[in-house]
C-alpha cells in the first residue's frame, strides 16, 4: 500500500528539520486544518442544515453576511482563542482585531483569515474557500495592537488556504515551496496529493470581472485586449475563466497557469480585495510556486497595510503575464 502522508505527519517530519522547533507552529496549523475539515462538512451539507442564506447583517466591508460566513468565522475564532501561541487574530468579518484569551501576553503568532472567501457563491453551490496568513509579532509581554499586523507580506511565516470544491484541499507554504493536500473523507485526514506545486509556464487562463471594464484604466483594457488578440504567442492558448471566488480562481491558475486581475479602476482606486486576508497570503503562495503578484506597480509582499481592512489592487499568476500587465499599466494607467 502506498504511504499515507497525512498533513499532520508531513508537518511533523518537516518540523524535525528545524532546530529548536517547539511544536507550537505544528499545533497551530493543525487547528486551522481542523477548522477547514469542519467547515468542509458544513459546506457539503449546507442545503440540508438550514445554513444557506443571509443573516440580514452587513460586515465591516458593507457586504451581506451569509450564515456560513458566520459559522466559519466563529469556528476559527473559538479554535484559535484557546491556543497560547496565538497572540491575536484579525478576520475579514470582524471590524477589530481580537486579542486571544490564552495567548494575550505570551503568544508569538498573529493570524489573519478570510473565513469564507467567495461568499456570493455560497448559495449557488460554487467553490468557496478559507484563506489564512500567519506572522510572528515583534512585540512581546503585552497585548497585541493593530500595529503588530502592519508589516510587509514578506514577513509572513506561513500562509495557506482550504478550498471546498469537488474535493476539499488544503494548500500551504512556510516559505519553502507549496504543498497541497486532499481531504480523504473516509479517514477524515488531509493527504499529500500535490507535493511541491509549481505554476506551469504559459497562461491558460485570464481571470477578471470583465463587466468592470467600463471603469478600468486604459492599461488594463489594453492588456486584456492584447491577451485576446491572439497576436502574442504567449497567449495563444488562453481562455477566459472567472469563478468569482478569488481563492478558487488563484488555485485553478496555480494548477494550469494563468493570471487573475482585480485591478485599481476609476471607481475604486484600491481595487476590491483585502491585503491582510487575501492578497498577502495568496501572493506568498503564488511566489513560492514560481509566480508573481503585484498591485500593477509594486510587489504585493512589499506592501504594508495601514488598516486592518486595507484594500489593494491584485494582479497575480504567471510571472511573465504579471510583468506584462505592469508594462501596460506603466504606459497607460492601471
Ligand atoms: P468575499 O471575501 O467577501 O467573498 O469577497 C471577495 C470576492 C473574491 O473572492 C472574488 O475574487 C471577488 O470578491 C469577486 O468580486 P466581483 O463579484 O466584483 O467580481
Ligand atoms: Mg474574500
């Protein structure tokens, strides 16, 4: 029988390679994976459990909150709140950061998450996901403050996502490549299925909400037209693919090659997506898989948030495509 390399075994084996590793990080990652398994179960049975639909509330982003958003958010909060190595958490669904009970003074990690990315797809059975980012805080001995979260994305120690699709996957990086695991529901474990993920060369997919074109700057329009023209051999096999769940679009492009854009436009100069919960973690993963992520000009991992809910334009995927977008944006805006 082939060796069953579960996520827990894998993390433990890797831990042995780090001198002085305490096991705290292993425990933290295992708790996030546990949350992903529980959310996956809820998502799979959503139509039966009366957890579809809206709560009637709006979140800090002014977006409708769905019942499953709340379930995933509460679950992550309660699991992380009990871990003494976690000093504070910040969630896309919460206005303020939360100082944890167990780790208030002693915790060395800060965790950011988007509990359910792709909320608008929940009720229509389309892939959604959970995105997370882990940092080490520089202050110690006192409760963390929002300023502790305001650091470049290159300082993340780990980032990952769970994807609730045709199967449930858990993909993460600690800055040493990217590995993907698939949930085997019969044993309830994530099993290594995609070791050392690398974004393949070539740009099979272009992912953008093209209905926003009326607000796009000229550079974005010219880039998209260039890809569609069929004149550039680099884009001859490119198709348009847009799920509307960022993490699903990025995951597909990671497997097939492709570029996702949610650019700055005339209405939203900072785009739509959130730096701490979406752009930083996905940029870390995509860079570790050999790709690139920018806001059109700057590397995403160099950008520092100035608020917990700072938004940022995001161009992410194959390095050549991201660089080309940057050249169009420099000439014509974007
Ligand atoms: P969410 O985190 O509240 O679900 O919002 C972010 C989502 C992304 O997953 C997706 O890429 C984007 O919003 C889609 O936006 P639009 O509907 O404007 O195309
Ligand atoms: Mg999101």
